[in-house]
């Protein structure tokens, strides 16, 4: 089992909590992860953390595919990998239609086609086996579509990239999980019940089969985000997790297209997911958070006193033994909580 720490994206001001990252590094955490939405980017903080640490890996969870061309992302990944001595991990995701079209001003298109083609192009650049040429459904390089001058020519990266640079994708939909299992080295479920690997298993195996190279869980990392809130009052701890869950299950997307709501239903919370979304989209955000039952929080998060958290970590240990989980990426939390998880899992 590897442990990571999630740094997230900014609010109105930026605070990476670099001292917490350094603590995680000293405790044996393997990685730290930056993020982006529609404010701070994921790359600048990753560079900042890499420059102030020496052992911990730094990844992006995620760099948004609509925000950058595949070549731009490959250039960024190669640069960070080279300057950090091989400590960068590339995490990608399609984001959602609201951000792709409402923020980046590009068509959402076919997200899973984009993910697969994007990863294939980045890997081609990293390998440097020849000048870059790609004829896909979403990406064509050199570009030959509307507005093309016809002067584009295939190019090979000047910088020698690392063809083994790890690439992860964000995925919770069945199609996304299949795509990740086919072309990536791991994927991030936003939450996970360690006893419900069955939610992913069929799609992971289909992706492995399509990869056609004997791929298995031995070389594929399921790396869920896990909230850990340490405190004596269990209900108070759970209440710190509920608003974030309500935002995603209730409001991260339109009523007819919310991947997180669908995922909550697959985890077994069908009626609850409907109620949370109804409340959130009606503007009743506090009520939506209150509608998340204890069982839903406890299925995916670790809340309560030290001894309770240690007990709750037992299923995660068992899942790691079965290779159902390779990494636990811990949400930004207290130094004490980071220590409890490290003491129990490492």
C-alpha cells in the first residue's frame, strides 16, 4: 500500500500547506497531488512542491484535458519529470461539460475517446520513436481540419522524455474505468468503499482485455481519494465530510448528467442520491448535506477518534492485500490524522 496526500485546488486565495507536505514526506507518504477546477491550475503548485521537497512524488489529480493540447501536456510532464529527478506523475481527466464548454470554451466531445487518444499521443511523444503523427477521431496531428494552412509537419520532441512516466486518469463511470484500465497506469475514484471492488471489477477486466498485453492489477493502481477526519465526536467529524459529498452528488453537473450521482447509486445509495440532488438543485445545500446518511459517509471516509480510524482501516488493508487498491490518497487533513494513517498502513 502506498499513501498520498491530496492538496486540492485553491479557494479565493492559495495555500498549499507545504509544511504538511513535508511532514507527509517524512512519514513515508509516497506522493502529493495537486488539482484544478476553474481557478488555480494544477501544474504551478506541482512545480512549487517538487522544488521544496526531495523524496515525495508529486502528481496532478487532475490536469484537465480540455485545457491543453496533448503536446502541451507532454511538454509540461517531461519538463517536471526532468527537473524533479523523475518524481512527477501525470494525472489526467476529461472534466465535465460545464467546465469544458463553460470555462475553457471548447466542445466536450466524446470524453472517453478523448482520454484514450490523449494518453496515446502523450505516450508517443515520450517514446520519441519518430515524429509525432496521429489520426484519431478527436485529435489529428499534424492538424488538417478547417482553417489549416497545410504547413504543419510532424515533429519529434527535442527533450528526451521518460516513456515509463506514470499516467493516471480520473474515472468513476464504467466507460471511464474501462478506458483507464486499457491505456493508463492507474485511476482515481473520487471515493471508494474498500469492500465494494465489484463496482469496478468487470470494467477493469474489460479494459485489461482490450489492452491485449497481459495487463493486470499487478501493474495497475486503483488510487481512491479518502477523507480522514480525526476527532472525539464522530458526528462532528462526519459533518465535515458531508458538504463536499453533497456538492458532488447533488450539484456537480446537470440533473440529467451527474457522474457522481450515478456513482453514488452504484455504491448502493439510490434513494439517497436522488434526494440529495433534489435538495441541492433546489438551493437547499445545507439540507442536501444533512441528507447524506452516516452509512454513506462511513462507506468511503474515515471519521472519529484515533482507535476508530485504526479499526476502519482494516478493510483497506485487506483490499490492498487483494490488490484491489494500490494507493490511498488522503484528503487534506490534520498532521495527527496523517500520522495515524501512516502508523497503521505503512
